[in-house]
C-alpha cells in the first residue's frame, strides 16, 4: 500500500463509491472510537482508539468497506475470531483453608 499515491490516474479508470443505504456519493470524514480496557493495555485508564472512517453525508451510514476487517459483520461468517477466555485469577478471592 503506497502512502502517497500519484494521482495521475485518469478518473475514468476509477469507480465511484456510493452509500449502501441511500446511494449518495458524498461522504464526510468521521471517527469511530473503540475503547480498550485498561486491563488489556495495562495503563491506568481505558484507552480510546480512533478509527477514521467515511460516513455518508446524507444519511450518516458508514459502508462496511470503510470499516476495518475485524469490525465488518459480513466478513467470513464461519471463521469467527476465537477470543481466548481470560481467566481472572484473583476473582472473588476464594480462600480454602484446611
Ligand atoms: Zn447514505
């Protein structure tokens, strides 16, 4: 993926993207925020992770193709990411005395 693409491409070689919901071709930038638990990041506070997306200017819809793969709902329905279950060791503090 080139960071800076030369825009010497003829626009006739490009294809328009339109909103999946209303068909509008005008988008505006938006930011999705994901929260990462401080338990995961190891920081004092939960972390916010901004994800830049484009939203339809007319209806606000965000096409799935703009979303990161992991956030697409239609992406590979059979291969669900297996989240390792985190066992909380110090939960509840069951103390067994003999
Ligand atoms: Zn729309």
